[in-house]
C-alpha cells in the first residue's frame, strides 16, 4: 500500500471538487435571484378655506418600488400651500428619497426642501439639499416684483 498519493491522484481529487462547486452555485443561484419587480404609489390632497378667505392646501404623494436586483427606492413628497385674500402666499415642498440596495448598511437618504414666499411685493425663495444628514447645497434668493 502507498501512503503518499501520486500527482495523478491529487489531480483527480481537484478535478472532482471543481464540478461539485459549480453545480452547488448553479443550484443556489435561482434561490438567490429576485424575479419580481414591484411598485406602488398613493396621493392625498386636502384644501381648506377659512372664513377670512385664507386657503390652506396640503398634498402628500408617496411611491415605493423594488427592482430585479432588490434595490428599494421610496419617495415621499409633501406640499403645503397657504394664501390670503391680500395676495400673499407661501408654498413649501419637502421631498425625501431613500435608496436601499439589497444588503446591510448601504441605505442612502436625500432630503430636499423648497419654499417660495410672496409677501408685500417680495419673492423669497429657499432651497436646501441634504444627503445622508449632510447639507450639500443651500440657496436663498430674494427679489422685488414691483
């Protein structure tokens, strides 16, 4: 009896390991793959008028989708608008988007806020963008319309 394997015996052992590993990966792949894509959205709007003629409008839109790779993207937009009989108005828009690829600790979140204020012939615009808690862009602009 030989106690030390020959080179041919070592090669044969390696030859059987490779097809077995490939077969295992081939059988596992369909279980890991996502074959479905999903998407849903909803919207809600409310308008109120007060006795003095002031209008309040609130609108909320949300959407969520998941692609073939398992990445989930959800977006929520809130719009608030108020106007009074003198022509003064204010509109605020806040959009929050989160992207969550399949896996752990890789979610990102972006929040943008826009506001436009019309008061006594002045227009004030503000814009702010925050990515993962850090402000990356902020703009404030003021104009006179008269």
